[in-house]
């Protein structure tokens, strides 16, 4: 067994719709956007991650950019396999590392089907994994923010990623009740694109929409610490000429309102189906927010006013899931909630 361990490299992967993170030797060694660029003529991979992200929306007919994951699950099997393989090579900058045998722990949405689960496992095995373990995202997030998931104590986790929002009540190493909705960061981006087109007659791309969300995104129309207005460049739909406008956080709060309301509905639905003993625990401990969506200004206050419960944003919410995946990788034998 010792010899087997010597030849086995262990990695934890947070395979996200927007970003993929990899932990190796307790360190986040890869943090790249989940995107691959292909040459259409030869079908070879040109770039992966950040390099491919810079090409998105700017390619000519011989290059196509593909996002292998949609709504938290693999939509393009071939691209996903290339992406996983390419990102594993990025570990240690790909300098002559030979991975004879890989043990992987990969996190998956809690509302995933058996077919989608199989796609994740197959992609990992084709990319070179000998052992693949799966962990549900809310469980990984809970472990990552330091909650003792094995205790008979209820904790509510909301993980707002790029493709899905995972809401789960966790106790005794398991998910007692959960809601997984396909409304998350990508929906916020498309809401912003549609709003700018409708309201200002300007066409912008998804990358610009993401920049707007980061710079002036808000869940509330009134903030104590308001960000400055943000200059947006796009194509005027009337004249076809490039144009610049400024948008305020209040405008963005109004355009994101519908999507955030759907997340609030899902939170209330999850609370509705929670057993009463666990509801009592949640009243004491509150709700934990993780994932990139947790960084949206005022979201914690909005959720708190809707549920009348305390809401805590995790430290470094973007990496909470991958940290939890890394911890479970070290305790593969002990953690009962890992799916082999």
C-alpha cells in the first residue's frame, strides 16, 4: 500500500461552470476559467483557461471557444476531457511531472442526475484518474468553511456558483434536504446583457457583463457603501458604431431583481421542507453563503431580511468549495458522504 501511495498523486478539483480550481499538496495550484479554445480545422486545443478566456468573443472563423460546463454539469464531453487534462498539466507549470496514478475528488451539484454524474466520472478517468470520488458542492462548501458536518447539528449552506445555486441543510454527514436551481452567476450576466440592450440600445458581450457585475453589481437598490458608476463600452444598435455609457449600481440592482427573487424562493422552499429540529438549529446558527455569487453587494442583507435569519458570508467564498474538496481528499477513508 505504501508503494501504491508513493506512485499516486492526489488532487481535488472544483469543476465549476465559470472557474475550475485544483488543489494539490494542500495548495490551490490551478485557478482558471472553465473554457477551451479549439482550432476548427485541426480540432486541436489552442488554449485552456485564462488564455482561452481572452479569446472569447474575439475569435475568427478558424477558432472556436467552448465552455464545457453548463448549469454545473458537463455539456461538452470532449472539451471537458481536454480541459481537465490540460489543467492537470498546469500543476507545477507542467515541468516534467509524471502522474503515474491519479486519485481525484471532484465536486458536483446536489441536483445532478446519474447520467450527468457518469459524465463527470468518465471525463476524469479519460483524463488519467485511477480513482474518482465525488462530493456534493454544498457538503464541500460546509467542510471548506470549517463546519463540523458530522455533528447532529443542522447547518444551512447556500452556494451560488456560475451555473447553479445549491441550497442544502446538512447534519450527521449528510444532506437532509436540498434545492438545486439553475439560476446563478451566468443568469446575472445575461440579465445585464438584456438590460443594457433594452434600456440603453447597446449590445455588450458576456465578458463585459461580468465586469459590470463585479464592479457595480448589487442585490439592493440602496447601499451604505455605494460603488462609483461604471463606464461601459459596446455597439450602438441604432448606428452600429461603438459607444460608451455609464451604469450605476441601482440600475444593476433592478435588472438582477428577478433572478435574485428566484434564489430567495428556493431558499424559502428549502426552509419549508426542513425538519423542525433542524429548523431550530438553523435559527441559532443562521445561513452560510459561499460561491462567487456571495460577493454580490447587499445579497446577505437581502436574504437576511427575507428569511429573518442571520446570514454569514464565508471568508474567501470563491475557494470555500475547493478547500472542502481538498480536506475531504485527505480523509477519503473516513468521510462517508464521498461517492465512489
